[in-house]
């Protein structure tokens, strides 16, 4: 397997675990010191634990549940032998307060190679532009 294939495999596992609401497996794909930038949250999350706490709050207070997640338009950019940037379009079926809706986003995940395995160290989400966006 090539390095790009290895990164794609690590990203696919994160997407699959997220899409099946396998919380522990999903978070295991991220380093403890990973950071997260979500356009739906006012500040950067500076650790996996901070994101896990926010996720638990969403579940508890908002009835948050992930029903599915699909990835398309994937790109992996290797940076030397120890880092990679994975970007893609992501379509997620998310439940809040008993209502399921599909959210279309763009996502970038930065991976680092640690002990021959790729682990996510940063995630950034932004809304997918509308079809009418100016190019």
C-alpha cells in the first residue's frame, strides 16, 4: 500500500465511525492533542477531550445522533514523510431534537504519521458553498 492509500484508509475509518455514531472508535482516530475548528462552534477546541465533552453535551442536551456520512472529492497531499492533508466534501445525516437533516460540508483533516500509523491531529469544517456561489 502507498502512503496515500494509508492516509485514505485512516480517513475512511474516521468517516465510517462518525457515520455509524461509533463514538469511541471515531475519537480513537484522533491524537489526544488534536485540535478542531467547526464553523458551528464559536471557538477552537484544543484537545480531543474538549471535543468529546462537546459531543457528549450535544447528545445530552440536543439529542444529537449521526445516522450516516458520505465522503467524495477526496484529495491527499503528502508533506514530507510524516504529515498529510486530507480534504473532501462530506455529506452527513445528523439528528438534532428528533429531526434528521442532511448537512453538506467541506472538511480538511491533517494527519501525522506516528509509529508507522496515520492519526488525525487537526480537523477543520466549513459549510459547502451553495450551487449559486461565485467562482
